């Protein structure tokens, strides 16, 4: 029984007598609990059973790389990677998402989150992590395949073999053009307010980083795009523009035009992947929380592919989907 394994792990780690409080999850299959000792000490249990076991080692590795450049990733207090179990530093409950929903001023939150990225990209050397996965043409095209496989099908226009080839060729053309035009660094992939925690620390260390197990080496544009074009919330245009400027000012050797081109393509690819994932959820009975993102992500995708570099994707989309992306159809409206 899984519970017996967990009880044994906690006992060995010295947390067997702690009170266990269940915590929520978002997209992942991982499960979390807060453990509280009688003296008030706290830690977080991450339970990554089944398919999630393979995410534990990358999570530990990425956290170490982030701490090496003096950013706030959780310290690992105990681990059994074979069983998918970790005890993590508890960063509290003040996620940036919760603070934004409470009505806190968004500017300092987005400001420090942007500064974390410039700090990381100035200090991290990709050559020091040859074992970390590369976000290259092969990985990006594999991730975006869900748009053709799931979204087009859910929209009522499943692709023919020829249509599938045309879509693949469009992505390859677009990605080939921009990969390499900006530097690579440590890419965290799911860099958004739900995975950022406000800590009582100074400077960029005030931003705690969670959910980094899918990170790798990839374009520096990706995480800022993930932060500012969030599937879960609308980020005001003035904040988006200001944070892009803030980042570019901190990276004076980076071409603005190259960055914005990469940013647009990374956006199209990320939004397409999310559209595919949400359509997949809808086909399987769905999760209401994720389905609510669909209209926003479709708008973000359409905005991204309006960039001239993405004309192959815009042409394909115009040929295969209606202007509304069949969002009402997918949502059953």
C-alpha cells in the first residue's frame, strides 16, 4: 500500500509524528501535504507516485542548479527518488497567484519575477549542466504535436495525413528560423504566478520557485513569455510591455528584435501546446478550471501567430479552424 510506504519514509526522515495536512494541485498528478511537528516545524511532502516518479530526479537537479546561482528553490530535506517521495522546504502560502487574486499591487510581483529571470540568465552557464534536457527543435515539435493531435480533433476538423505533414512542416519552418537567435539558459517552462512564492528574503531571493521539474536548457525568451502571457489570468498590456523593457534593459547585449521574434514564436508554441492539452482534458470529461482557460489561450495564440515570422502557422490555422477556434464547440456551447 502506498500509505505504508509514505509512513515508513516519514518515520525514517524523523517526521513520523507530524500532523499531515493535504494541499491542492493544479495540472499535475503529484500530490502534496504540509507536515507540522509539535514544535511548529514544517515541511512539504511531495508524493509523485506512478508516472510521476520520473519527475523527482529532474526536480532535485533543477532545484540545485537554481540554488547554485543564489535563487530560492526548495531545499530537499529527505528523499526516496525510487518511491517518488521528497520532503521539501516549506515556502508558505503566499503564491503570487493568491496575492494577485487578493488584490495586491501586481507591479512589484511581476517586477521581481522578471528580475529573477535576468539574474538567472546572467549567471547560469548551460555548459555546467550537460545532463539537463535541451529544449531544441525535436523537443519543441514533440510538445506542440498535441495541438494537431487533440485540438483539431476536438474542434471537429481532424487532420488528414497530408494536413498533419503540413502542420509539422509549418512548425519546423518557424522554429528553425528562431532557435539560436537568442541565447539559451535554464528554462523553467511553467513560470507563472501559481508557481512563484513571496518569501521574506531580499532581492530576487524573495521569489520562491516551485514546479521546476520540466525545466531544461532553452531560449531565454520562453519564461518571460510564460509569465506575461499566462493561461490562467489576463496580464495588463502596460505590465507586459514594461516587463519586457525591464528585462531587455538588464540584458544590454541582447537584440530587442531577436528577442521579440523569439518571444512571439515561443508564445505561439506554448499556447498551441496548452490548447491541445485543454482539448484533451475536454475530450476526457475535462476539468472545469482548465477548460475555463480555453478562450483566453485561443486569443493569445491568434495574437502570437499574427507576427510575420508565424505566417505559415497563421495560414494553416485560417485554413483549418474558424475565427473563434471552435472554442464554443469544444466547450459544448
